[in-house]
C-alpha cells in the first residue's frame, strides 16, 4: 500500500528496539501514512523480508551491523541512519553506590571494558566475570541463555554472596529487578567522580531500507544525531584491531555551544571554552559540535589511554580520520616495550601491558 509503511524490528537483551520504535511512531505528528511495526526473529530473516518487499524499513541494534555490511549491500539494501541513543550507560545493581561499596566487594560484569573501569575507580574491588564466579562459588554455573543471568545474579545478591552486578538499563527493566540501580555515568555530575565511557554501539538503533526509498519515509525514523553517532562509531570500530573491541569505550554525541560554555565555566576549563571560539575570538553560535570520546584501560585498571575531540558538525568526518591516525600511534607506542636508556637499565614493561 502506498499510504502504509511497514517497519521490521529486532530486539536484543541490551536494546529494546520494538518498544522504542513504537513509542516514537505513536508520539509522531499525525500524517496520511499508516505505520505498522512487525518484530522479526533474526537479522537474516529481517534483511530477507526487507529485500523481498515485505518490509519498508528494518530497525535493529547497531552492533549487528559489524561485519555484515557486504551482506546488506548484496541484498539490495542500504544503511540510511540511526536513532539517537537514549540510555547508553550501564547500571550497577546494588544496595550501595560504587564508591560506598565495602572493601573487597564482589562486583560481577560480563564486559571486559566495564571490569577495567570498575577497577580504575576502586582498585580494591573483586571484579569478576560470570564465568569467573565459579572459582569463588564452585556450585555456580553461568547460564548459556544470557536472559537468565541477571535473575541468577539477583539471587546471589539477595543472599549476600555478591555485592552487586552491572547490566544494561534494558536488562534491568526487562527482568523486573527489585534492587536499587546506580547509573555508571560517562559525564558524572560531581567533579572527580569516576566516569564510565560506554561500550561501542550502546543503545544505538540502526535503520536499513531498500535502495531508492524516498527520503521522506526514511526521515520518519532516523535522527541527525543518531546518523552521526552511527557513522563515527562504525568508522572507528572498522579501523580498530579486533582484540581491542571488547576493551574500548566509545561515546559520540551532539553538543550545543551554550551547554559547552556553561560546562566550561562550571569546571573552569579554558581549553573547552576555546573550542567554541573562532580564530578572532568570536563565539560560534550557529553550528552544533560533535563530541567524540574513546578510551581503553589496562587490565588492572591502573592506566588509561584516551582521546577526546570536540569539532564543528561540518568537520567531524575529517576529524574522525585524524583521530584514528592519532589513536593508532598512541596504541602502538603505549603497547611496545620501553627501550633502555642504558645497557645496565632493567627491562621496562609497556604502558599498557597485555
């Protein structure tokens, strides 16, 4: 039907695509085009239905794109954009906030990045993966079905065997957790508080259509900020070595100049303030800035390697290329053995040991 658009959706444990798309379409301004949302079983069936004309758009977690770009193209489809992440930060499920946890508290997370970030904030913690819990409690077995993991961890938390665990906000809502949650913010409100740059593609919904879909239809789901986030993160992830994917934090977002200036004034950050001035000292007011943050951390959490960029919207693609060149040099230099200054010197380990 010409006046009907059918959207296929694919949910994951970390990203409830169907509910987000339904909420967006229900809140959109009325139009002469009817909307229909149909959940699909898996990525392959969704792309097949899209290429055969059963769907007009296909929305799914952006993490599913990685390594499937050629498959999408061969099916006569194209990636047209994304939805802006709403809740990319993970949550700590525990009775106490992170900094109020007892000494040697046991915190469980299945993300290597989050475990390292937790140790950076609190080196005294016992941070373990679900599989590592079996070493502490021989009777515990990590379930094959990841949907059951938050429920099992909640039982251990209730019995006092662990002090907390980290999951996505979507998992917290889906499993009806009764314990308090504490968001692991990437930009904490308190100065000096630990920060947690989220894993790549967190809460990012990608949109795919058949080639040639009218822009007015694709614009019903995509958002300018989401499009930027998807382009930048996909470009960076494609350039990173696969060994870095699970231990790299990545955040991309749009920033208004006014908000940046207020933040610079509160934190007395002259560098941040100067990023909003042109060479003549005039303040840019007419162009959104793109903020990019990338970091990786040593296994013990003691050393962090990070880069940040804040650039005008018109320059962000060139800035990403420059960022990747700088990041590659940083990784190469920080992971190599430190040369001796004198033959009698002792061997020095890399800044970021494996």
